[in-house]
């Protein structure tokens, strides 16, 4: 548990102050202006208690939402500074009315230093009250680190939005109150459910392409996203910023939703530098964290890219960490190296998302290249990857093909498919059920007939299939064909009462 808590709190060993700035990170922003808005939604299916209220009053669960998006500037649009983001933090920490002058003294991860005071007035790239740019943009749903704010990675979010992505995020909160239990499976599933709320929320935006969704998470958020991917098959990709699914695999596998076969999307994990032996010993951390990666070894149907950034410790996978976290002399690199690696981390994230959500050739080449081909030294970042295994082609895959061509020419499709997948088996019962389901819908009645014709090609002596084909014709008002099908069913099974009754009905 000691190891878990150390990771969850981002290794906040306070030893000396860092000197960084957004200007010195020097993001190469894309072509789009970035809009930002923050608002509150309500999940009425769950209750929540305001911890700092010190009472037993429960309310519907509040879901603070931050969203970054490609935008157009209007007269009322305002450019933002870092302080504006920290006002969001105050609200999410249940201190909305805290005077700004107390910000750096109030929260345990914001220290009142001259360097941090300068950060508050730094300009950011986003504008409030900006209008969503017309178009359909892929979306990234973000899960923050342990008990962290929705805006913890705001600089990366702005960078992604400037390159044509929408990013939506809500804070990491406990099940009953603001506070988590300590990184438990319950905590993980609570955050996963918050992510699922955002997956519903994005449907309210006409400018978001809900067919192109990626999840991204930092630290504990990576763990929560791993279980969300197993639950939701509409997710197209997963980005993990030193996610604890690598370090706390046991928490993941305790979930009732845990199923590695359902984790089948492209997955990229960025890991921190190796923790020095001195730190492992003094902080009582198992040396296994430097090399053990059970999820990487266990996944079969996901293409995985695993990177290690040799100049980043855990804290610096977020904007908050780069700007506000004090440095650990035992292991942290210089501020220049931290900022350069954070920028490089963001560039890798962008290229992976361009590959998986936009099908961009440049993104694919960048991610598939070895490190040196992209112009970087392996002393800065190293990589390993593992391709997905190919699943055995099954009846569901065939029906997908049939659906894509409107259930036309199914016999020909089956013959072509079995040349490539000779073990494909289409069971009679499945085809019968599908055929009836389509036949009873007037809009798809002919498709149902086509399914039955394929089924009878495979099972030509099935009285039940001929009977069902008769039903398909009957409900399609093709009574002549229905009579022929029922007669054929009776030839194969003279006791088929449904066919007998239908023929009597049709003769009348």
C-alpha cells in the first residue's frame, strides 16, 4: 500500500523548486484556435456528499466538465491565463469562493514560491466564450490522476485542440465524497463511471464525431480507462500517461468487468524513467516497478506501444507537475530536460491520435518508426511494441460483412469468405433467428429472405428453415412464394403444424 500511495500522490518529495514556463515548453500549436469552457452537469443516478460541509446531506453527484475544442473567436471571447484554470481547480476542490490570494497556500500540491506566483499570470492558448468551429472533430475523453483536477494537463489539451481534436475531462473523485479510498478497485470503477458519463455527454455536441473516440488518462486515470475500454467497444484507442494499470495490475483484475479479450484497441503507454535504487530503498518501493508490465505481456488482441521517457519522473506527465511540482534532487532531471520531454510526450500523443482517430499517414509513420528514425536518441526515449494477435474469424465477423453489403449476394459472399477462412461455421439456429428478425421488419423483409436463402444453401434439408422462409414471404405479402416454401417444409416434415395451418389460411 505504501508504494500505491506514493504513486497516487505523484511522488511529491519536496526538495527544491523548479523553474519552468509555458513559453519555454514552446509547443508548436496547430492551425486551430482553441476554445475552453467549464460547466457543471449532474448525474442523478448517484448521490454525493460535500466533504467540507461536515454534514450528512447527500446531493445528486455533480460532474464538473472542462472541454477544449477548435474554435472561432468572437467579440466576447477572452484570452485566458493560468489563474483562470486554477479557479476551476478551486471549484472542483470544493473551495469555489476561496480568495485567489490563498491559492498557493491552500492546496498541498501548489506551493507559494516566487516561481509559482509567476505561473499564475502566464498566458495560455485558450479562449473562453469562443464558438465551436464548424465541422466534426474526434474526441479524447480524459481521466485525471488520483484526486486531481480536470485541468491538470491543460497545456497538452490546448496543443491537441489546436490540432483538430476535442478534449473533455472531469475531476477524479471518490464514490461518496471528493476523496478516494486509496486507489482501490472501487475507486477505479467510480472514476470509470465518470468517464462513461462523459461518453454520454459528448453526444450533446454536434461538432464532436462520436464514431472517433479515444480515452486518455494520467496515473490512476490510466487504470480507470483500462477497465472502461473493457466495458465499451466503441472506444477506438487508449493513451496512458504513466498509468498505474502498469504498476497496480492487481487492482485492475479484481474488477467484475475485467476481461483481457475485450481490451482490443490500439494502446500506447508512456512510462517514467527508471527509479534509482536510492529512491527505491528510501521510499520502500519494489524494484519490480522498473521492469514489470503484466498488462503488456497479457494482452492478446491489442496492438501495444510502450515508451519510456528517461528524463521524466512520474509527476511531469502533467502540466501541473511541470509547472508547480517541486523537484526531487535524488532523481529529477533539469527543468530544460523536463520541459523538452513533456513537449516530446505531447508530440507522441498527437501522432498516435492522428494515426488511430484520423488515419493520418504521418502519424502512423511516426509511431511505427524506431526512435532513431524520428530523430531522437534512445537515451531520451526508448520503445518496445507488440502487434495484436488476429482473432479467429467467426459468424459475427461474417454478419458484419453481410450487413455492410445490405445482406445482398450472401451465398457468393460466403463462398468467397470460406476460401480465406475455411473454418467459418454458420449455425442453422443463428441464421434462422436473424432471418426472422429481419423478416418481421417491413424495411428489411427482403434482407430476411436473403438470409434464409443462404441458410438453405447450407442446410437444404431443414424443414424449419423452409417454414421460416415461408413466414418471411408471408409477411412480405409474397403469398405464392410462401405457399411453395410451406409445401417444401411439409415434404421434409409432414407433421409441421405451422405449415399446415398457414396453407389452410392462404387457400381461403
